[in-house]
C-alpha cells in the first residue's frame, strides 16, 4: 500500500496545518472533533447519502465522449458529470456535508465567503433547504462583476455583505468572514468552499467530495472492466480534483493529472498556477504552494475561469506534487475557451470554463495516446453561467480564436 498523503495532525506532508489567530483555535478544534465524530456515525452518513441521492441527484453518470474521442483519434475519453448535479457543479457535495455537520453541532447561523459567487450560491441553497440563516461575504468589486450571483443568493434568502477593504475581492471577503467568525463562533458555523484553509477543512472537504471518485471508479470498472490509465481534473483550490483523485490514490497504475490555469500565459504573470510557479508559504491559515510577493502578500491572479483564480492551492495537492503521485500541468485561457466550444459542439455538453481546463488538457493528451487507453475527466460544472462571458469575449475578439473553426 502506498503511504497516504495525510500524515495526521492536520498535515499533508510538509503542508496544511492551522495558522490562525488564537481566538479561532478552540472553535476550529470543536469543528475538528465534530467532524471526526460524525463521519463515523451511521445516522449522519445515512442522512448525507439520502440528500446526495434525492436532493443533489446522485449518482450522476460517467459518459463516454465517443464523438470527441473519435475526432481526436487517440485515447477514449470518459466524462464524470458533476455538471448534472443540482445547482450545476460539484460544490454542493461539500456544502451539504458541512451544513449537516453544523446542524449536528447545534449552530444556528452559517457564514461563508465567496469570490465569483459560485460557493455563495451553493451555500445559500443548502441553507434554504435546512432553514438556517446565512450571511455571505463578498468583495464589493466582485459583487458588481457578478451581480447575477448576488441576486441568486438573495432569492435563496441569504444576506450578502460587501467587503469594502483592500482590493475588494476574495481576500477581503475572507478577512471579513474571519472577523465575523471570531466574534460569533459560539452560534456560527464557517462553511469553507474548497479543500483549503486551516485544519480540518482540507481533510473534511476532500472527504465530502470523494463521492466523485468513488462513483467514477465503480462506474469505469463496470463499463470497461478495468481502471482508467489517466484521470484529469482542474485545480483551483483543489476540491473537485482531490474528490476525484483520492479514491484512486492507491491504484498505482492510474496516472493522476491536475490542471491549473495558465491564464494569458505563464510568462505574462497573469495566471493562477500556484503549484507550477508558486513557493511554499502561508495563506488563509495553512501552508501550501502560493503565489505571493516578497512580503508574503498574495499576488493578484488571473484566469478566464473565475472559480480558478486563487493564489494558493489545497495542501494535499502540494503533497501529491512533491511525492510525484500526481503531475500538474497548466492550460491557457485560449485553450480552455477552445475546449469549451469543442465539447459543446461535439458532445452537446457545455462545460464550465473551469472544467474546460481539464477537458483541454485531456484533448491535447488523448491525441498522443493509442486507442486502447482510457482518460477519465471530471466535468466539475456546467457552463450556463459562462455563456454571456464567452459571448462578449468572442464578439469583442478578446481572445485569439478561430472564427473559421467555430463560425462566430
Ligand atoms: C469553484 C469551481 C471550481 C474550482 O474549485 P475547486 O475547489 O478547485 O474544485 C472548479 N469548477 C467549477 C465548476 C467550480 O464552480
């Protein structure tokens, strides 16, 4: 058996940990204790499973992308369809798990931070379901850029509070949410959206997202009678990727590939490739590969996909990288947009721009492989949310594309 990346005490090899103000030590220990207790509790697990089935719509399919595979002429590409979940992405898997935990802990209020608004919407959704009041912190700059998601959260009954400090984006929303948590930890549960942050969040989020890989592994065994040669997922904070990867960890014949956003190009500085170009440092309460300046301040990051522009990455991916269990590559905005259009045209599946990074890498790679190889790709979400953005980029010719090919 391979040694697991989790080395106990909240660490994944040399990464992770809990670097927080002392006022947060004991609330986070309380979350940790509750998580370890309930994740073994049959009643909790049954309620989780029922919600996954009857509310989220699991299990979702593993689809053989026959047209895409034939067009490329190489490996067979299978798609894990997280895009078909309620609310259109994998984020709900984690939100359901954490809100159930919050309820067991007797918390009467949920808070969260959101960048582009996707995690805010997923959190507001589960809070509506459970009738728990929720407050979502969002940078005021992000609120004006993503006004439709703000409105969605309000429809769902959430209170959206603008973070008006600094650059008024995700980092400032995190700070505002942490301040709220310090003030109100007794009554309040902080629902974190990716496999990042202080212990126990990376372990907990991976646990709730592992349903992706557990299903996919059983589904490919049923369809092909064997494991895939390669599994591929996009990496922002890293939750959909680690959810796919973890159940394959000990399958040493399965090659694991994470795909980061190269934005306008790794050499331009406008990207969010934390694993590829980052250095070890502390961000938002944990240690990881991070893009920061010489004072340890997070650098501004860029991706065509708002869900991927985070200047850090989950600690488990950092351990996977160092041990060589996974490889990490990057895909540019233009390549992701190309994959977005190609998957839509060939398979009738419009992927989220985040997921399009994984699809783009799989497309490049499949061509180089023989037809008896299998690549399994996680489609972390659907692209409906991105259609307007793609329209305006293509009409403004904002990216180097290919009028001839796609007919725009
Ligand atoms: C938020 C988001 C991501 C990135 O988050 P991870 O934690 O890296 O999974 C990827 N895909 C979609 C569709 C998202 O909404």
